[in-house]
C-alpha cells in the first residue's frame, strides 16, 4: 500500500465512489448531507486541509482521509487543533490496517502544520467507529446531544494530543 497526497479535482470522483461504498449502509449514507468535496478542495488550496489516498500497488484506490485546521478565526488554538472530517475505506479492504495507516499519516501531516491536537466526531452509539479511534490512540472527549443533522443524532468526540 502507498499513501499519496490528493492533488487534483479529477480524484474527487474516485473519492466520492469510495465514500458511497464505505457509508452506503450507514445512517450517514447521503454524503452530501455532511461533506462537500468542493469545499474540501478550497480548504486544500488555501493550505488549511490535507487529503491523503491509500493506493494499492496496482494503483487502485483503497481509501482516503481528509483533515483540516479546526477554524483559523479562533486564532492560534484554531490553527493548532485539527479535525478529521472524513475517512473512508473500500469495504472490500476493511480490517487490513488501511484506516489506521491513513490516520497515522494524517497526524504526521497535521504536525507539519504545527497542530498540537487532532479530534474527530462520529454518531453517538457507533461503537465500531469509536473503538477504531480508541485503538488508534484517541480518547473519549464527551458528546453533544443533537449535534449532527437529524433528530436525536448526537455526536461523540474523540481527541488525541500530537507529539
């Protein structure tokens, strides 16, 4: 497996397809409700976000991750805190360490932007995802009731301090 940096808008179609496969059977299956590839590209172009792709040796997209600075309007804290916005792995290749490899690499990238913390949030009750992040060194940072779209859709936050 090779991890590459997202470079072109042409990559978006493949990323969208992986997203649909990864989230197709979840309550988050309509990706456009909570993620915009167009906005992702803007953040990358402005130097506030990073997208990485996991590729097979024969150049097949296995998964991707996108993270960005939390919010530059919050001054230094907003610049030093990053958020993982999306991670998706083709279900045919799940449980092979691809997601963990993507997380490790995005953390390294965030550190180059002087990040000191990185966090992620997911649906409260999605224990499989929560266990995945805890396995990768994230700690439970609490939850917010009705944080995400839809009624009774609370979010659990997980945080990791970066070296």
